[in-house]
C-alpha cells in the first residue's frame, strides 16, 4: 500500500492581505472595539497595544518579496535547523536572505532591528524584526519567538508604508486622554517610565503636578471629572 506525499509549494505559506499576515503574528488581539488600538490591562497594571492595528498603519504585506524569501528557504536551507520548511525559518535565515538580495543593509543593530522583549514595549507578545532596503525601498520582516503558549512564527516580509521606519519602534508610547475634558491628556513614553501632561497641541503642561503611570493604569479615571480615561497607541 503506497502513501501519497503532498509536496509543499511557496504559495502554501503566503497570505492574501496585510491583516491576514499580521493576524498570524497576533492571534488574540487585545482590543475589544473595532476602532480601538490599545487598552488598559488593569490585572497587570499596564497598557496593551493591539499589534494588528499598530502595524497595519505602518506596513503593507509584500507578497512578492515574501514569496521570494519562502522559495529561498525551500531551495537553499536544507540543513539544521530549517530543513527547507518555511514555517521553521528564523531570524538568522532572514538575515542571510536579505543580505543576498541587497548590499544596502543599514543602521546599527539598535536602529535596524526590532526586539520588543528588549525594552518596555506595550506589545502583548514579543515581536522581533529586521529592516532592510531593496531597490531604494525600506522593508521589514516581522516574526515572533516562542513565548509561553504562543508558537514561534516565521519571518514575514512587509513594505514599510509609513514616512519613517522609526515609527515601527513606537510600541513603547501611548496617549491617555479624557473624552469629557479636552484639556486632560497624558503622553506616555518608554513603556511608562516617562509620563507628562500635555495640551491639545502636544506641548507639555508644567503645573507642578506629578503623574504616576502606575496610578493611571490602576485607576484610569480622569482626575478632573471622574470620567473613564481612554488610551490609544502613538500616532504619527
């Protein structure tokens, strides 16, 4: 009795849209409302950014280049630890491939790489990434390492659609505001290590009042009127 073997092809590992590709990275986005890109996580005294919505504003899935990467894995990486299976591809494989298609790798590791486990990120799951340039355009590959119950995902290639690639590193920033009092707005940076009150133009209000990130997330209500505060990811 013979056993039929199904041959893998590159298209088996590709996605049809940016949202579909990002949903592979973030299988449980934290937002509970369609338009909300961040929420307070009172149980853990922090803020959680919806990864799908955050990156969807900044990147577009690039099926053509992603297919080239997948095909390269299937054709070239036949040794440990990949064995030609794109779902097992890692950051090292991505770096080798990116260098093979362009000599315009740019920036220091701190600028050209993303590792949300390496700083106070508001991302719900650890995200890693690598920028590279191809034909004068900037691209980024994004993936996740194994984190708890989350399985590791392979690097996926996106075109950086926002004006500055640095906006992809803004996952440690958020804005907290009152929906009733227009003048109650808090700007949060460095994962909550810096909190300042700002006016509608973004200028800091120095009224001598100290604002604690821990107090904001533990009891997110407006100190002026008592209305529930809202939070959103950094805008650009």
